[in-house]
C-alpha cells in the first residue's frame, strides 16, 4: 500500500516536515501555558492555527502536522464541552490544515521543485493528555487495552476528516505504539508514522531499546515510517542508524532544539544544541533519515534552512 511519505520519496530525495507549533503560537501572542497546550488555541483562536500552517508551507514544509497533538475528547470535556463538540474540534484541526494546504497549492509559483504538501493528523500520546510530562517517561499506570480505548475515538474522528496520514508522535513506550497499530487495523486504507521520544542514543523514553521497537514496527503494514521526535539533537544520528539496521521503511526525525522541558512549569530551559540545526539535518540525512523537520523550539527559519540544502540536490 502506497502512503503519503512513500509517494513523495518516489520523486524527491527528502520529505521536509514542519517545525514547532507551540513556539509559533506563542510568538503570535497566544498563551498556551495550559493543560490543553496548543489545543487551547484550536478551541479559542482557530485562525491562528491556519496562519502557522501557512508559514511552514511558505518556508518549504512538505507536511503539515495538525494541531491535534493534545486535542482529546477527555481534555475538552474537562472544559465543559460535550463529546460531539470535542470531536468536532478534533476534526477541525485536520480541516484547517487541508484548507491552508489547498490555498497554498492553488498558486502556481508555490509548485516549483516540490511535491504537493500532505496533511498529517497528529496523534499525541496518552502522556500528553495527562499533561505531566509522562510522554518523556512512558511509565503509564494503564495497559495496552486501556490505551486502545483511549486512542480509538480520537483516531476515528481524525480519520473521518480525511488526512493524508496519521502522525503518531512523541510516543514514550512500545505498548502505546502497539495499541495505536491495533486500533488502526479497523481502517485498512489509512497509514501512520510512529515516532518515539528518546532518552539517549539507544533507548526511547521508557527505557526500551529503539532496536526492538523498530524491529516490531517493521512488520506492521500500516506503519509508513518509523522515527524519533522531541528528542535532543545529539542523540538522533545514533538512533537513525539503529532503526536503519532493523527496517527498510522510511526513517523520519524531527527533534527539538536541545533544550529541556519542565512539565511542572510547562516551560523550556537550558541552551539549544551547539551545532546548528541545519548542519544536524544534513548529518541525519546522510545517516539514512528521509523525512526531516523540527519539534519544540524550532521555527520556520529552521525548515527554510532544510529546504535550502535539500532542494538543491
């Protein structure tokens, strides 16, 4: 089954992902210091979501990752919404990205030396709903069956909005990846990428080996790509090489800037990586990554820098 990532890679050497969403919303004056994070803006100022997508398309992104990372039925209902209202907002995240993509692509000057951008519906981990930083630890107090129950309604809503692919991202443990893949089997025409957060050069956040995760995911037909996101850049090259040893599926990476997230203050601390993000991305491509972008604290300028070297190949 062809998927959105493979379709681009048939014609282009690299899929350019977008960058941080929350960083750009904050730059526009949005307050996302909240349990709902960027999903709060989806609820209050959806037009801001569209502007961020437009900026990333202009910078060169081939993929728009929707603002549904922390958009959950349970999270919205805690704010007093009814279930159907919550589901409508989740679907809206995809509709906004598709609208911005179509408007961008309608202009002939935007079609030179690049593929038509695709929309990836973000599926954040259970830990993002908890809003306590567990997506960087992965030691949940629920099992795989409960994770299936948590993800199923949101996956259904996202798929109903017809994205090109699902972006199942910042997963801290293999059990959550297995749960999502199990739910996905009810939607045979939909593919997903699976991307983990990692704690070092060999292990995802739960402490499990990326080697074992990649080996299991390699056998799953609906998994379009395997990767790492929201992880310190200095760990990524090693993680790519390990994943490559276990699969021929495309590898995608979109690390953060190298700063550390504090789940208590919901803020970032420390310095960004000493090596420039653009230089890192060239290393990752050489190591075998074929979809590259940025996560927290990266910007459209970082994506523009990737496009500058990737589209000159």
